[in-house]
């Protein structure tokens, strides 16, 4: 699975940006997609994740300002970012969780999972 993100850029405090990320065709089923971010000198942190039919999860610092959505048919995830702050400045990474079932010779199923990451897109919020 390859993830292609777009939509980053420079915006002023209080402005908005929308990120998009599309997953390529694969024999792995996509069961969750989301976004993480990493600011200079800091660890990568959760922004938002949205599993198939599951509960959306947001990082505390973005709740009420960011909205994640998915188009399951296109294996695409979006992140609408509103009321942006300088502390939102970071490289934003698209994330996907893949799942695949393989069967043994006796027909016993085994479920495998794999995490995928995009290359990252820069978001800069000026004060």
C-alpha cells in the first residue's frame, strides 16, 4: 500500500487547510486511516484516526478544531483543519492499517496486520 498525501502549505493563525491522502490498490484491506504529526524536536503524535465502522479518535490538542473523514470506496482520508494555531506547525503523516487473511493448507485462517505511512506533508501556521 502506498499513501499519497496532499494539501499542506502555509496559512495564518486562525486559518484553515484540508489535507487529503489516497491509498493505492493492494491485496491488503484498509481497516483504518488517519493522521499523525511531528513537530521539530518532538515525538510523532496522534492527530486523528478513523477505523472502518469504528469510533473516531482525536488527539487532545486538536479536538473541536480538526475533522477527519473518509471515503471508503476510494480508500481516501481527509483532514479538515480549522482555527489553526502556530503550535499546529508540523509535518503531517498519513497513516493506514491494512489487514489480510491467509489460509493454511488445512483451511485454518490467520489474520495479518500492517501499518503504512505516507511521506509527510508540511503544514506551517504563521503567527
